[in-house]
C-alpha cells in the first residue's frame, strides 16, 4: 500500500469549475485499490465547505482548507508554507481538478523506479521560463546567482510528485518557508514554479519523467494499457467527447474479438487492428504500437472512441459477420 497526500485548488462559485469537480470526483482517481489518499482541497477565502467534501471514492479522504486567498497560485503557496507537513504520506502530489490519475499504476512505477526515502521531485516536463517576481524575491534571499548568464531555474508544469524525504528537507529549511510566505502575498503567476524554487534551495531539482503529462493523451493513459499514469486538461469545457466516453465506458470485453485481427474503418480507408483485454485497440504490425482507439462492450454492442471517427463514440452492432455503425465497419480478417 502506498500513501499519497494530494493538493488541488478547488472552488464551488464558478459553474465551469463545479462541473469539473463533479467529473473529478467520478474519474479523477482511478484504480485506487488499497492505496490511501489524503486530498487537500484548497478553497478560496469566500468558499463554504458545502458539498466539496462529499462524493469522493473509497480510499480518498478529503480535507477542506479555506485559504485566505482567491488567486489559485496563492492558495497553492499557502498550502506549502502553512499546511504541508512531512511524514503524513510516502508521496506528495500537486495536480488540477481537470486531470485523471491511475493511482495503482503510479504507485507501481514509483515503487519500481524511485524511493520515497530519497530526494525526488518528479515532473512530467521541466520548463525554464523566467518569472520576474520570483527572480526578484529570490535575489533578496541570496539566490541571484541562479539567473546569471541567462540561466533560469527549472520548474514543473501542471503536475509533480515529491518524496517524503524531499518534503522533510523542505520543511526543515527556514528559507523555503520564508520565500513561500513572501510569494503568496502576490496574486499573480502560476502554482508550479515557487515550490520548485524552494526545493532547489535544498539542492533538490525537478526531474523529467515520461509517465506524467499535462496533455489530454487518453490513448496512452495507463488505465487502457498505455504508459501515462497522469493526464491533464480533460473537462466538459475543453474535451467534452472524452468525458462522454468515460460516461458510457465499461471494462467489459468480448472474447470473440480479443486478440484477433480486423479491418476497421470505411471502404478504402481501413486499418488492420487488434482488440486487447485492457480496452485498447491498436494498429496491427506484429506488436502493439500505435493506439487507434479504445473499446468496451455495452448492451451487446461494441463501443469505440477513436480518432478515426474524430473522437466520436462509435457504436458497432453485429450484422452477420460484420459489426457496423453506418458505413463504418469492423470485419474479421481471414488468414
């Protein structure tokens, strides 16, 4: 069992965000299994607890934090300066309410490749864009040399995973707390820079990984056999068809199509594909490589979500030896 402490800015005043939160409760944490999550909900100063703590899946313990701020970055910095404590979890995660995480998949890769008893700050991408405010504040604290010769300190983008030992070092360094207390007074910027700079004060640097991403790459999501344990920017206001897929998705499959080779598509525009038990449909080329879609079975029909149909949900109904959705066909290859 792996324990996680996750912080996410959240609110219930904005209708778009309220819709995102409803989906986040349903789909944000997948494959939790026996892992445990303490979820710190960083609310605006004008938010009430109301239903923000209701409706989370088993294994998730929501903890409501009403911060003194409205700006998202200020709420994140407040958490790091005043709320976070070491030894409450193996790993500490920062993410957003329009993301999805395969918890068991993430726990397995952290166990296999990393160690929460060592210094780690993992990011999907590391960026080096400067922020003048951070540069000026860090200069006041004696870190102006970080910016000499055009260099800029690196930082995570949208998501990070930090080991408990890194949090211990961060929490014991008074300069880290001082810097974040200064930074949280400014209602500007993003929440994914200052914490990285504070860790750098402890000689802990953001490390690029390939299993966290800030894009909505559903086709490579590890829930469907892919390599990404965390994906982002999935919401009804940005990617409505992805959420429609999760609304209808079941894990059910059909033994009659598993691991067989099919022609899929329109006449003259077909691909050779194979259907796998992890609900993934891949191009057939001797091994699994390009994912062309996702699939499941519901009401005796094969449902697919595929860029071959511009990310629309395809409903394939058996007709004789074929499965059809209009002129879109699935036909067994005889060999």
